[in-house]
């Protein structure tokens, strides 16, 4: 019988992470770059990466502004049904 892969252990607990975020926000320490961020930029044009990220950041808001309240309500209802659906 195959064993299930184990979840990766957390490096810090919630309090340590929150403390680090506050220090970064107040400028007491430099923000840490994650491995995922550096992997995305390696071998790619950093300007193109920045533009792609910029478009991704405003995409959801732009879509929400175009939808009518009824359409947003229906999307939210479908999402809630999927979220609370029993397996």
C-alpha cells in the first residue's frame, strides 16, 4: 500500500510570521524574497514579469466592476455551493 505524501512542515508559527510581517511593513528589516519569486524572474525579462503581474492584480477588480449585481450574486452562490458541497 502506497503511503500518502506528508505535508511540508511550517517554518514558523503564526506569531513569528506576523511579527516578521510587521517588521517588514515598518521598515525595520528588509523583505525576504521567496524562492518562487526568484524562480519566476530567472531567465525572463523582469519588465515583462512586472507587466504581467500588474495585469493580474487588476484583473479581478476590473471583472467585478463589469458584472451586474445579479451576475455577482449568481457567481457567489455557485462558489458557495461548491465550497460547502459534501464529498
